[in-house]
């Protein structure tokens, strides 16, 4: 018989894997799709990769982000951990930081997708398109670093989880 804690912990770990995996996967295929499209001069390839990037974030990353917050709060409650402990404050601050990096990424990739749909060729893409793409990619670096730190905090729990 599975306990509520075992259910929520398993679901939390699975959603963390989806969040991390989809983020890495999206960054990987969009980066290489972008570079391939530029090298080949193929706007349809670029449009395809950008469309799939938006779809993947919508159907994989966004639900995982929401579920991470919900399942994390449920687990803390089930374990009786304080929301004001050092560990909790740091975990939630990092979670918000990752979200603060990710929300602009979502807006940028939608903008990139729309811009690519408005031009007839890769050569017709404005310079701001390429700058925005680099910003999109660059925002992933601190976000993924913070996610790795979050994994560490979840596993090692180097700070107190009780008290204020």
C-alpha cells in the first residue's frame, strides 16, 4: 500500500525530471535547429523548431512547474517542515528565481516564432531576432544552474528544515 507521502514524493521527483529534461531538451533542439536553419538558409526548419519549442514548453514544462510548487508544498506539509526554515526559504527563492528566468524565455520564444512566421527567408530576419535568441539561450544558464542547486538541496538538505 502506497502512503500519501510516497505518492507525492514519487510524483514530485517525476515532475522534477520532466521539468529538467524538457528544459534541457528544448534548449538543445532549439539551439541546434536555429544553427542548422541559419547554416542551410531554411526558414521552414527554423519555424518548425520554434513551433515545437513553444508546444513543448506549453505541454511539458508549464504543467511540471505548477506541479512542482504544489507537490513541494504538499510534501513539506506532510513532513511537518516549516515554510520559514532556512532550507525552505532558499528552495522557494530559487524556485521563484528560476521562474523569473523562465517567464521571459516563454515570451521570447513566442516572439521568435511569430517573427520567423513574418519573414520569407532566414536572411530577412532582423538583427533583433538574433539578439533575442541569444538572450533566450542566455537566460537558461542561470535557470539551469539554480535547478541543479535545487536538486542538491532536495537530496542533501544541508540546511535546517525546521524552525525559523
